[in-house]
């Protein structure tokens, strides 16, 4: 029973489980002020960065870890080699979401299987992936959501909600 349940879970498509409520996702435009990003991160641990609300093209992601590096006072060693990371709130070099976002975002598509998403999360050590369609953000899938859906299925509840 458990093996069949797990196989069925792995074979589900992302669109069947993903969070499609764009109004509830942590999203900001790339030109938003850093104060807006900090406000969102006060309640969530990441922010998806889009070019504009109208186009919703995903251009980056900001995590709590990204903010940590800008909040920490920067000390430059006299023996530093290479170019230091000077993104800092202390020196005023971070003013917009675009200044701090990670531009290389690992994504998934609606028609991918859950097993492929789990493998990608494991490979890149991620807990959430944005779901994109033609570069446009259409939702997100998180490890927490997958855990809850699988647990519900073990309790004889439907994995996928009808309707």
C-alpha cells in the first residue's frame, strides 16, 4: 500500500499540488525599495522578484540568507584578493530588490512530476521552487506543501483536491 501510494505521489504533476494563489505569494517588483523586501521577509523566508506585476516574468529570488549578508557590517581585510561583495545596507549600496536578488533561479514547470521536483530540491538544497510558464511566475511548490499533501494521503485523504 505505502509503495503504491508513494509511486502515485511521485507521478503527480506539479500543477496538481502547487500553490496557485499569486495574491498570497511573496512577490515584489525588481525596482521595489529594500524596505518593501524587508517587510515581506518579516513574514516569509523568501521573495520572488518579478520584472513588473503585469508581465510577472520571474527575474530573481531573495532569501533571508541574502539579507543576512547585507545586514552584517562589512569588514575589509588589508590582504583581500579579488573583488569583495560590497552589497551593504550600512554603506547604502543596496536600495532595491534588484540590488540584492539572486538572478540564477532554479525553477520548475507545471507539467513536471513531483519526483523530478524533489530530486531538483535535493540536488540544489532548496525548500521551494517557483513554477513558471513561458518565464512567467504562475505559482510555487514547497517542501512543506509536499510533506503536508503526502501526510494527508497516508491518512486516507485525497492527495489532489477535486474541482
